[in-house]
C-alpha cells in the first residue's frame, strides 16, 4: 500500500538540534521493525520499504514553498497567491500562538517540518469539500517528492491526530496507525506522561 516516488530514508543526527533527523539515502524504508527506540526517528533499516499514504499523484497540486510557519503550518504560492496551509488531521505543539507559552517539542516539530519541506518538491492534496478552515487557511495533505509530511511527523512522534471535524477522511485510518506506533515506542511527545491530551498538549517549556 503506498506510493514510492523519490521516498527517503531518514536517520537521526544528534549533532543538530535535539530530535532532528536528516536524509541519508534515496532508498525507501518502512515502519516494519519495532527495534527503533531512538527518541526522534522512524526505523533506520535500509533493507525495508516505507509504507506511505496511498495517494494518486494526479490528486496532488504542485506549489512553491514560501515559509515554514510551525510544526503543522506553512505558506506556499498557490494559484499565484501566497496562502497559509494547515495540515489536515495533524496537530503539533505550539510555539508561536499569541498568548500561549512555548510547549515541549514545539521547536523540534518546527525544525523537523522545515527540514522536510526544504528537502524537495512540495505538493498538496485537498479533501473534497474541505479546502479551508475557519481562519481562511487552506487545509491539505502535504507531500515532499511524493512522501507524506504528515505521516512522517506522526511516525516520529512530533504530532498527534486531531481535528476530525467532518469524517470520513481519506487517510485517517493510516494516520491513526502511525500515531499508535509512535505511542508504543514512546517517542518525542509520547515520551512525557499525560502530555498529549484530547484538546492538544498540556505543559510549557521551563
């Protein structure tokens, strides 16, 4: 199940920020092994295939990256306009919300998202009838070289599944599977007891 156009193998680079990952190969991988106990990354084996969302590339719209806003928001050029894009079904800790503290793993989620988005060609995919949120932002599934950014953030424990407002959603089941695997590994946001709650994340950085 999945697409494999220019998928990447990611491994941890502890010389960079805490819980940051870097692309190490053009060979795809999968969340097949449970041996990965690393605090940030998906499995590092180069012998297995990445399971990715079963997206039809024809459903994806090419866009130009303008800016990474935070862990689950970016700005792009779409239809000759600069648009903010919120990630469908995904929520990461807050670092830039007015009146709110910086939450644990918010900076790491932002840097990981930025790293992914700057790693290749960005495309977006919409759910039918759900193109914008109440703030006027576009809502989309986001890909880099055909690989789901949402799925990677969930796999690596930088995000939770959220905002299930108007089901059904095309990738909800897959995203929940990836979230559950990150929970089992207790990676990143799942490493702190009672940090992930129904309405988001509970707590502030010291």
